[in-house]
C-alpha cells in the first residue's frame, strides 16, 4: 500500500486536500489531508465515488469514431490522430486557423490546462471563447468595488457574529464552509439566508428572506437606506476608505423596507428586522453565492450588496468582509484558466478570434470571418451546460467536424466525429489553485491511465508531430510524456514562487507567500481611487451601466412582461449536493441518492394548473422544452419552479433548453436565470 498527497480538482469551492491509499493499481482509501485547514472533514460523497468513477464500465478507454448510423466504434490512436490532423490541415488551408473553435470547460483545474492554448498558438491561432458560465458578473462587480477578488481565510467566518448567506447554498455547494458557520452560531452569532428556495442552508438560519428572483439589488439598497436613516453608518471608515459615498447615500435613501417589500415580495418587517440586526451586530460577513449573479442585472446587484459592507465598515477586519471568490492561490496566470473573465489578450503574432461563452451557439452560427468549420471541445459539456441548448446543438451540427475529449460519452461527446479518452485526476500530476481557500496543492499521479487513455498534453504532442510542428517548438510549452518530464515542467513553473516547490507540495497544501489571512486588513483597495468604490466611472465606461448600482429589473422578468406573459414562472436551475454540474450523475453510488430529475413546483402554482405530485409535466418557453415528473414543494417561492442543472438529455432534465444565450450586465457571464417558463401536465 502506498499513500499519496493529492487534491480534488473539480470546479467546487472546497478543492479538498486528500491522501489516497493505493494498492495493486487500485484506490483503496481516501482520507482528509490534515494540511488543508479548510477541509478537515475530508471529501464528500462525490469524492468517495471516485473509486467507482475511475473504473466505471462507462468510461471511455480508447478513441471512438462516429459511424454512419450514429453509433461509435473504437479506432486506434494513430488512425484517429491522422484523421483529425487531416481535418485540421484542410480547414486551416481553406479558411484559416480561426475556422477552428477551441472550447474548454471547467471539468478539471490545473496548470497543464494552459497547454491546450499553447498548442493552438502553434497551429497558427484559433477561435476561442471569452467570458465564463460561472461567476464573472460578481467577480467584476467585486473588482470594480474592492479592487480585486480575494477574501479572508475560510475559517475567519467563525469569528463573525452576523452572517448573511446571500444567494448561496453552502450546505450543498460549499459543505466545508458550514462547520465554520456552525462555530460562529455556537458562539452566539446569527445566520441569515437570502434565497427564493428553502434550501438545506435555510434549515440552519435564524432568519430567511425569500426575494423574487433577480430582485436582490432592491433589497440591498433598502437595507443600506434603513442603516443610513438609523445612523448606523461607520463614518470614520466611510470618510477614510470609501469613494462615492454621498451619491450612493442619495440613491440608498430613495429605498426603504416598504419599497423593497413591494419589489422583492418579502415582508417589510422582515427587512426591517434584518436592518436592525445589521445595526446591532458586528462583525458581519456576507458570503455571497454565484447563483444570484446569473441575471442581466446582477453585476449591479452585487455592487449594491457590497455597499452594505462599505457603509457599515465591515471590511478588512477579523470576522468581517466579503466572501465571494478568494483568488489568493492564483499565483500563476494559468491557474485562472478555465475561468478567465475577459476576452483573452492576443498572443504575439497570432490572430485569435473570440466568441461569447454565454452566446456560444448563436455566435458560432453568426461568425463569418472566418466561418467556424470545426470544433475541439475538452473539459466541458456545452450541450447541457451552456445556455440555449437547441442553438448550441444547431451550431455544433452545422460544423464539418468535431472532436471531443472526455471521460464519458456526454451529450456533447455524442455530437462528435471523434471522441478521445480523457485522463482522470489520478492519472497525471498537476498543480491546482482554489477559489475559496488559499492553498496551492498538488494533484498527484497515483495510477497509470487505464486502457489507451492519454493525458491532453500527450495528445497535443502527438497531434503536433502529425501537423509537422517541430518538437523543439513544444519545449517549455507542453511537457513530454514521461512523469519526470511533467514534474520538471511543473517545477519550472513553481520556481519563481517563494515557498512553492514540488517537494513541498508533495508533503501537502502550501500557502503562497503573499497570503493575507484577513483580506484588505491594510484598507488598501486597488481601485482607481484607492478606496472602496460605491460610484464607479469604470463600471459606466466599460459596461455601460449606471455608475451607481441603481436597481433595474432583469430583462426577462414577470414584471417587465406586465401580467400578459405566456411564460409566468421563473425557472431556477441550482446546483446540487451530489453532482458537479453534469458530472457524477452517471455513477451508481450517486444515482442511489439522486436517481433522476424532477421539477419542483409550488403547490399553489400546481393546483391552478391541475398538476399533481409525480405527474409528468412539460416545462417550456419559446426557446425549448423538457419533460419531468413534478414534485410539489412549498419551500419554493410561489411563481418559481426549480430543477437542478446538469442532467443529461436522455434523462429528460436538461434545463438549458429553456435558458437564453444572453450575457450578464458585466463580466461576460451567462444570464442563465433570466428564464421564464410555463409548465403544464402532459
Ligand atoms: N455539490 C456541488 N457543489 C458545487 C457545484 C456543484 O455543481 N455541486 N458547483 C460549483 C460551482 S461551479 C459553482 S458556480 C458554485 C455555485 O454555488 P452556489 O452559488 O451556492 O450555488 P447555486 O445553486 O448556483 O446558487 C445558490 C442559490 O442561489 C439561489 N438563487 C438563485 N437566484 C437567486 C436570486 O435572484 N436571489 C437570491 N438571493 N438567490 C438566488 C438559488 O436558489 C440557490 O439556492 O458551487 C460550486 N460547488
Ligand atoms: N441552467 C444552468 N446552467 C448552468 C449553471 C446553472 O446554475 N444553471 N451553472 C453553470 C456553471 S456555474 C458552470 S461552472 C458550468 C459547468 O459546465 P462545464 O464547464 O461544461 O462542466 P461540467 O458539466 O462539470 O462538465 C465537465 C466535463 O469535463 C469532463 N472532464 C473532467 N475531467 C476532465 C479532464 O481531465 N479532461 C477532459 N478532457 N475532460 C474532463 C467531465 O467528464 C465533464 O463531461 O455549468 C453552467 N451551467
Ligand atoms: S467535489 Fe468538492 S467537496 Fe467533493 S471532494 Fe471534490 S472538492 Fe471536495
Ligand atoms: Mo460554476
């Protein structure tokens, strides 16, 4: 039995440190790594299911080629790469390298992910995507307000006496945050959850506010107005560290509990109660989720919420602050990939075209110079996870040739001409960052890849030789195939960073030298004014929004449609405990606890439509539809229906058939939740 330090590279707050025990080429045991103070409880059920996942009978172990009947048959690596190289050569000759789309999703974290783009540079360029499906409206709102995206160490929230969990469901999506919150509660702190759904996190809350989806900006401004009127402003903090307070104050005073009650459909006395807690309790931490920032008004929403921390001086102090995204472990630019927020810079001498991730389908169909002819997809499942599935499918099907690299035959892989088998987290060493805790960690190779599986770096090397790219051009860009070459490559990347080396990371998680335990403790903010910016010229110049976080309804809102709406229900599509987006749902261990999709409907909305528990219903709007059994749920706000995202098309719950290919107001995010639907029994 050998024991190895590694870490879970899923797109998940926790990025758990772990020790895996391996014997006879099999994982025998997974236990927490004591060096990661944020994840002492160890991995979740998904983490435990890796034992099944790496050896799943459904895993793709050799290249597959689509047959004329639409099924897949095995093909040797050499033939597969010859065919792909031939297609790449053809489209580049005929239309230029930008007729190739390189699409990378968030399937796994790692420095080596950047090797993909290095390859496409050597190819002569390509079309890539800008923006991101996940969190950019909030990232950009935070950057505009505080200067950058970092927060205090995860355990600092235990020192808070008031915690606002705003549009986040940590009990399912950030399970390791909950013990720190429980610690705060045990010490007399209070938890407020702001969410239209009664989630597992709500069960722990002292107060629950249930706003109408997309209306949180009005709630935040009302709370600010109430605090200002009650004399709760930290005048010293504001005088020394806040820019634009006077203007923001005038805006906030236009709002109060009654106005927010009308807009958000939350009782005014609840809003006043929360305001009184904010006045009376310090320190306050707001832990904000990403679910709330996927609307067309949500960058502005996040700026308004940040205003509440600024005016009460709850920044830069222990137990106080903004927990959204902690990029302190992101000391390498490449670690940011695949969650880069802005259109990528043009690399030297290589023309790169970009299409919007949020509008993937439409932009691909519309791109004319040059038209897209071929796609390479890795680490992502855009058919189920990007908005507007019908248009994404249309765009993929309009191409001449598609390659997908994945571990499983996902809905996206099923659209491919060639599917290449992907490594798992145990089959190649890499260095990974996180976005909640501050550790840099090693994701170590502990198993040989099964079957004919090859890591992407090796696939790119082989493809480069087929395209006549000189091996010397790959040096320093893509490591060679041996474990030693991969480690040497990573060591070079680690070398400039004090305290980080492979030897150190093999022992366990490491803090970067620049780590700040209490973020912004020096009250230095990297904004144009050097202060917390409640009024932002940059917001106006860059994104065309108001320089103040003024409230506006999301574009797709029942109120904009004015009563006569054919689609009167908000479709909520949250994340869920036992899957990561479209991953894990195909495993026996997971299906036992989460066997299939259902649409949650409030009993009032169900009754008027004659929908009964477990009845099959059609969820639809003008963009698309899907059919699922109904689950009556009085924990949902009436006027909302909810289906967890990530179900595969054959399972019937692919929610993005109904979502719009539309960007958020800032950051080029995807406004998934600007989605109105109708449901009917079928
Ligand atoms: N188990 C598990 N963990 C995960 C993931 C996963 O798929 N599964 N995914 C990871 C990733 S990539 C991400 S982005 C994060 C996301 O983490 P979270 O942000 O916690 O998750 P979401 O489910 O997207 O949204 C959180 C909550 O926002 C609520 N919400 C939606 N609209 C509104 C609104 O207008 N106002 C308010 N106040 N609330 C609203 C939803 O009801 C939901 O409960 O989780 C990460 N962790
Ligand atoms: N309606 C709606 N849609 C959403 C969301 C929502 O809240 N509502 N959430 C959005 C969010 S926050 C996110 S982050 C996205 C996530 O969307 P995606 O980035 O597409 O992520 P996943 O669904 O996890 O799919 C990742 C794929 O990568 C594969 N994979 C894993 N490891 C590797 C590897 O090492 N190599 C390769 N080549 N492949 C690998 C997995 O098998 C899986 O098929 O979904 C978004 N979509
Ligand atoms: S999915 Fe998240 S919580 Fe589960 S093991 Fe991986 S990092 Fe930890
Ligand atoms: Mo995400």
